[in-house]
C-alpha cells in the first residue's frame, strides 16, 4: 500500500539531529520559553521576511491571538465582520467566532480553490473590517487583487498560512506570512513544516501587535507576576521549537521536492475523467496537498484502494454544513458544495519514491 503520508518516513532524515537536540534540551533543564523558542522566532521571521515572529501553541490559537490583539488595540471591535472563504478548513471560521467577530463566508474561485476577489468586493458592508485569506492546499490567494481591495476599503488582511509555509508571491515579491497585516502558521505534524506535536507561530511587521501577542500567549504577563492584560496560556513549547529549529533549514528543499512531484502529476496524468488543479508554475504553490476533482468519487477512491493507493479528502463536508455551524446552514454556496463533493487527494510528500509516483500516474491513466 502506498500510504497517503507516512510521518515516520518523512522525518527519518532528521532522526540523528532530533535525538541530539532532545539530549541537549534535557541537559539544559529549561523547558518553557527558553532560547529555542527565541531562536526559532528570529529564524522564522527572517525566513518569512517579516520583522517579528511570536511562537504560539498551534495555528488556531495563532489566528485567535491576532484577532484578539487587534481588538485590544481598537483595530477590531466585537461583532465586526471578517470575510473568509466558505470552503476553508473549519479552523479559520472557528478563530473568527472564538474572538467574538462575525465570519462572512464567500465563494472561492473554482479553478484555484482560493477566495474569489470579486466575491470579496461584493460582500463588503459598513461592518467589514478584515479579510482572512486562507492559502488553501499551499497555493497563495490572489494577493495583488486582495491587497488593492484592502487598501481601497481600509480592511486588515490576516493570513491563515497553515498550509503555505514558504510560498512566494512572484507579483508582490514577498513570502507567505508577509502578505498582510499578520499571519498565523500551524506546525501540526502533517504541515509542510511539521513539529512533533502541536505548535504554531504568528508573523507580522507591527511591533505593537507582536508585543501584545507575546504577552497574551503568556497570561498577559508584562514582567514577572505583573499582568497587564487578560491573557491565556498559548505558548510555543520549547521542545517543539527545538525540533522546528532542526527542520526549518530544509523547508525550501522539501517544498522543491513537493513541486517536482506536482509537476510530474500535472504533466503526466492524462485522463478526461480527472480534473487536475490549476497552478501557474511559479513558487506561489508549496503543494501542502494536491487536489484532484472527479465525478464519481466513491468509485474512484475504491479503484485506487484496490490498486494499493491511499487517498484522502480535503474536505468532505463544507463548514456551513457542519453541525457545529448551524447558524450558517441556510446559506447556499454552489461552488463550495461542488468542490466538497468532487475533491480527492493522492499521495504527495517528501518521502514518496519516484517509482511510486510513476505507478500512481499509470494507475490514474488506466482509470
Ligand atoms: C491546520 C490548519 C489550521 C489549524 O492549525 P492547528 O495547528 O491544527 O490549530 C488552520 N487553518 C488551516 C487552513 C489549516 O490547514
């Protein structure tokens, strides 16, 4: 069976370094917000091209912290509207709700799966204060168009960068994490930069915002036993930061491997029954996953399974059809719903062998 993703194999190359790192960590005896977190924050800000990075507990918390910090500084107020794609992973919408703001869902572009700038423009009301862009599946949103809308209407851009570490916008000449006011990253183990448990980070060029989030994540602490604001415990674990410091230097190399596999799939899969995803062939995509569309998904899934290929669906149910989001149930998003009914992903990761990619292509072409 060709697994969809085997985390043990993708992390194999780091094993010796990770063991040394753990031994060093153990000997050091400093387990929370130590030098590994600071080192990662400096390195990741530099990687993204931003002035600041604050390590946090996970991607969802990163998004909530950005929104709450914006509320503390008066940039956002309770009940303000935040525009977000209807076909995103539910975390983006949960973050907006958890911060006490109102998600306004809009349709994506059918070709890229990313939020449609025209739909953003149509959904702006006098309560709209922000756009949360989600670079879904690793491909950047149309940030040139969205930046223009944001400037014209004075809206904050918040990036949900959980799937797009290292993607580079060749129009704006900036990297993911540096394409809006602030960005939240997830280092969940399956992400392009994956930790060994939960971890996340926020990047921004605003010093005030970074400093607010650094306080918020640690009980609102100003200095030892002095609490300036109502905070939470959303710190990035020291051990996860240490492991991320081992893996970060290889992120670009791993993204290059992902793009090379994607290039093979996109040029060698030739079957009218399979719709391949759009990509403009630049570094704006880091292929967190590759997403195909088929008409009879169950049949296709079974066929691949019978041929020893594991697949996954991102995502089978759109957020507005989830029991948790009953308030959005009455809304209709035909493009989003069609996407959720047709998408299916085949293995694309840094551990997969060339011969397995060839095999997958042959099986797909014979379908
Ligand atoms: C993974 C993911 C998140 C949440 O990250 P966690 O670290 O699991 O909290 C948010 N948004 C998107 C698009 C994701 O893929």
